[in-house]
C-alpha cells in the first residue's frame, strides 16, 4: 500500500523559533526572550530575535513552501503577541499578523495546522508563577477561546500543546525556560499543562467548530534496554518510559497516572496537587494524536558499556555526530499507540527531522545534506510500514522548513530543509528540500 492521496506532507515551525520581531507591534515578552539573556543558557549566546524573521518574511516563505510542493504548514501562535500580558488586553496587531498569514496559506492551497502553545509562555504569566499556578488553566483557556473565535473557521487542525515534556524540562531540569531545577515543580507543571490541555479541548467543543479537529502533540522517545536480558537495564528503560511519554499518554488516554509513576512520585516527595475531576477533563476525547518522533533512547546501568556501543557502531548505524540512526522509532511509537493504547483516532507525525549532519554551503551555494535525506526517507519508509499494518497515519511534517532558533541550541542546531543566513536573511534550498519536493510529487502522482 502507498500513501493515500489525502495524506498530508508538511513542514513544521514554532513562533518563538522563527518569528523574531520580539518587541514589535505591541508583542509582550515570552519566557524564552528572558531566559535567553541568562549568560550560558543558550549554546551560542544567540537570542530568539531576529532568528529567521518570519514576521516580515511570511509571504515569501509561504511562496517557498508552495514551490516545494508543501501541502500543510504547522505553526504555532505566540501567546504574548496576541495577549501581551498573557491575559486581558488583546493586541489587535498580533491577531492581524496571523490573519494575513493564514489567508495567504489558503490562497496558496496549503492547509494550516496550528498549535496553541509551543513553549513560549508570556513572561507576565511566569511572574505570577507560570505553570506552577493552577490559575494558568483559566489563563490558557481564555487564550484558546480567543483563538477559536478568531481562527476557528480558517484553521482545520488544532493542537492544544506541543510536547508537554518541555515544561517539565523547564521547571525540573533547568536547561529550558524558565530554568528551575526542581523535580516537584516539574511534576506539578506536568499536571497543570495536561489539565490546560483538557480545558482547551473543552473550550474547543464549546466553540462548536464543525470543520475543525483538535488534538495534542506528544513526543515519543522510547527507551530500550541496551542488554535486553539484563534486569537492571530493563528496569531503567521501563521507568524512563513511565516518567516521560507515558506520564502524558496514561492521563490522556486512560484518565490516570500509572501505579509505577504514582509510586515514584510518592517515594520522591514530588506528588503533584490534583483535584477530583482533573483526570476526567484531561482525558476528554480528542480527534487526532500528534506524534513527534526523532529517535529512540538506549539505557544501560553501566555507563562504560554505553560509550563502547557508540564507538563500535560509529560509521555504521550512527550519524556523523554519534546519534543513532533508528528510523524504526516511528513505527515502534505508532505501534505503542495502536497496540497498547488502542488508539481509535488518526495519527499525524507532526515533527521529524535532523540537525546534526554535514551541511556546509559549497562555493556554488549548494548544500549537500545527504544524511538528512537518508534520515527523512528512512522514517517515511517506516511510516509506510505502520500504515500497511493498518495504523491510521494521515500526515507527516518535517521539522523544519527553515534553519531557525533551536532553543538552548541557539543557531548551532540547523534543522532546516532550507538554509538561512541569519545576517542577510537569505534562504537557500538544501538538497533535502529538493528531495522532499520531488518525493511529494512522486507520491502524489502515484496515489
Ligand atoms: C522538538 C520541538 C521543536 C524543535 C525540535 C527540534 O522537540 O518541538 O520545537 O525544537 O524538537
């Protein structure tokens, strides 16, 4: 079986990573604007402004998408561009920006796929406790309702939240904004962001949008034991899965945290405060699942063994930077959703991409990012296999259209199909952009 003719091939970005114009037209700051100013927080010291300045280049960038045969564009709204204080006062100029952009997408026949929250919390809300404050569920709900009112008729695909784990990383591990290192905070914000997701779904239903669907985007990095028969490795991998993606899938699809996670949180004194009824809201039925998938993780109780493994496979199953090339990760993730969670809604692969491969600009301006092509093609092959197994996958989005501002990786991690010169804002298609364009044309010709 081949990709269905309605299967959507897209590209993904997020507001904080591509828009720039952080201080223009009344936008309020986000936690990433402030976090990036902490010395040492960002690998190359860069700021999320101007990055690829899409705020001013949206029209030509959409034109570029069109030229590359892109069928759908996944983007996110900047909460603080629309509500500079996070709540209350509306910035009309912010709304206008997204109106212009969405209109242009329709004009070019590109399906908008919008994420309500992709990590860039308004700084003013962080000053009131951010995701630690349970009131955020209402703040988020008001913001979501405003978006449904303004854009509900023009955006057919909505995601409440992108990768809730990023909020955990920001409050428990410290290397994402806002930069706390506190496990109890991390578990609490995880609960609140799931609760906000449920609130978003409820508000979406209340808005009564007939031709649109709502879901959430979660990243699945499945952990595997390095030594499959070793009990310690097994336990490690299993627990990591519980603490990461399963801590979202269980509440969303089963309406509870697993016993293993509850036990862990009890033992480590990091049980979040919850109220009766929370889980009911979190597990409200959604219309699709957004799967972000980049790789798997291999765990081993003996760190030396892990190091050796990298050395042994280097040049074989590993990419240049030592990260593993394991495209079956997407097939495994689809099967976890289908077999274990009995998913009865479609999946969209909402992100997949590669930063760390050879991609220097040659003298003639070309960029031969061969490994990216190999990587993306590998994932697409495994997606096809999952579809052949009967799993309902409806779309695939490459992260990302453009090289952009990769959070704490700054401009060092270049994920784009299209190269960006951050001094001149010049865009240059890498080989992978041309490959993707041709791939889409080929698939659509045959379907
Ligand atoms: C994902 C994020 C996205 C980008 C890619 C590389 O986890 O959702 O914003 O950073 O990784």
